[in-house]
């Protein structure tokens, strides 16, 4: 911004009555007393060095009439090039030009400039079109209304605190992104900051017990899948008591992620987006994220979050191993191999699922997930009737903060729902 001002030769600045204190950031310079106006400082300069107005004009390369008008107070505004010369002479750092500008602007102009700042900030940090599509804002045109909505939702003091209260998601170099990718990054940042604050508001009171978590996964977790309506909710409640907070959210426009793992206040937290809307994906995604919680805890504690999804790969974690962990915990390679041979016989798949103590839909889902994309396209129409939708399992506990006035309000509701499950 400073360079833009300097390059605009016709820019003028009011200096007649300006008073300001500054801090000397350059120890090699003489610290000027800027509680006085520039006019007073120039007069003191001439008196201290015993030089005339004509000499001062020669030093500054400012013509006699212009300098006389400045020193007499007739010139209320001063051109930028004159200002730079005077500041150089008085050894005032050029970085203070912005301060001079703001201090001498009319209140109306200050308001306009502040509004430009806010508008630029909103456009740079938020995908307003997507937020409107999600119902978070009513219109993309009323920027004051949008600002108020965001401030209230996140509990901010000012809109500029959005990028201060939490970490952004540094997925890409912004300069190399396309318009579409930038929109995705903005929504992803919005989503991650939303869930992070949600976990802080929920503030799981239970201590994290990794030993019991491992035992629960190995012996009991998948058996709850047999209860289509209440099994998944029960698992979320058990995990909450083990110190692991799990939220299930509707898919958010442009985020292209199906799960997020993070540590908040030293405790593991997971978000599932229910992107695929399939019962088997709900369970496998949960186990995928639990793998990261268990095996990548040290890394997760160092970073803002770990996003699971094809567009958000992280070189420091093994997504393939996480997928294998989830598959093995639900069905296992041996059973999956057998299932692939009898997949056309529903009663055999049912008997296998009963023996494995897992829902039959998960066996079909795991079989389809094990195929390459070409084979999936051929096989999916045959077996999609056996794939349950996830709605039945999560509709009582779906977490959608965007539909609430504040994150805290939404978090309190879902916390009560989790704690009610026995």
C-alpha cells in the first residue's frame, strides 16, 4: 500500500495541525519529537542550523512559493514528493507516512478506507458464493451484514481476528492456485476453523485412554454396526467417554475432504463429512481417522490438522495404511477374499457377516471398495441395493453449525446429544 501511495504523485496530505508520538526503530537516526507539527519541526531545523527559508528551499528542492505556503500554514495539503523530502531531511522514517495519512484524514474518509480494508479482507479470506449456497449468508452483496454474521458466528472482536484466532490451512501456494482452487482453499479453511472452535466449545471432560481405545476397536467397535439406527451413535458416545470427540457433518461445498483428525486441548478429535452418504463408508472413515489418532498422534500435535481426501495428501502420513487398518478392523483380507468368490449369493454374504459380527452392508461395501475404478463401475449397479444409506445412523446426531447463530450454540446442542446416549 505504501508503494502505491508513493507512486501516486498527485496524492496530497494534510499536515498543518498533525501531532503524533512515534517509537525510534532505527538507532542510527536522531529521534525527532513528533508531538509537534512538521511546520514546527521545520522552523526548529532552520533555527538550529541557522539557515534561511531560501536555503531550506534549495536543500529540499521545493520552490520558494510552495515552501512559503507550507511554512506559513496556508497549504493545508502537501504533495507526496514534498512530504518525502521533508521527512528525509528531518530523519523521519518513510514507514510513518501511513500514520501521517490516517491521522489527518476526515472521519468520513477514514470510514471509507476502513470499509475498503474489510471488503478486501472478506474477498480474500471467504468464498462468499459457496457460503451463500450453504445458507450461511443470505446475500453476497451486503458486506456489512456478512461481516456481522461471521463475527457473531466465530465469536470474534473484529473481522480481522478470523486469521488470528486460529491457523489457516496452508495446503497450496496461493500464487499457483486457479480461481477454483482458491475458492476450495477458502472453504476448507473456514471449515477447519469452524470445527476446531467447535471442539474447543465441546471441551470433552474425559481423559484420553489409548489402551482402552485399542481394545474397543479390536473387540467391540464393529459389532455396533449391526444396529443400523443406534449403533453408530453408541460408538460415538463410547469414544467420547474414552476422550475421543467425533462429529459427523454434512458435506460442505468445495472442501472435497471426507475426514479430519486433530488434537484440541491435548485430546483427539475427529470430523466425518459423510461425503459418500453410505453406511459402510461411515464406519470405514471413522476407523481410518482413528488410525491417524493412534499412529500419527505426535505429528497431529504439531500441525493444525490432518485432512483425509484425495486432494489433501500429506507426505508425513500413510493414507494407504489407514485404509488397510479400517478394512482389516471391519472385514479383513481373508474374509474379503472369500466374499469376492460368493458375492453373487446374498445368503452366503449374510452368513459371513453374521459370523464376522458386522453388518452385511459393510461386507458388500468393502468388496466394492477393494475393486479398481473400472471394475467398480461394472459391479456397483449389481450390489448397490445392499448398500445402506448413512442417514439412518447419523440423522439424530448430525452436526451442522452453519445452521446456527454461533458455533458455541451448535456445539452445546451436539454435546448434550452425545451425553444423552447411554
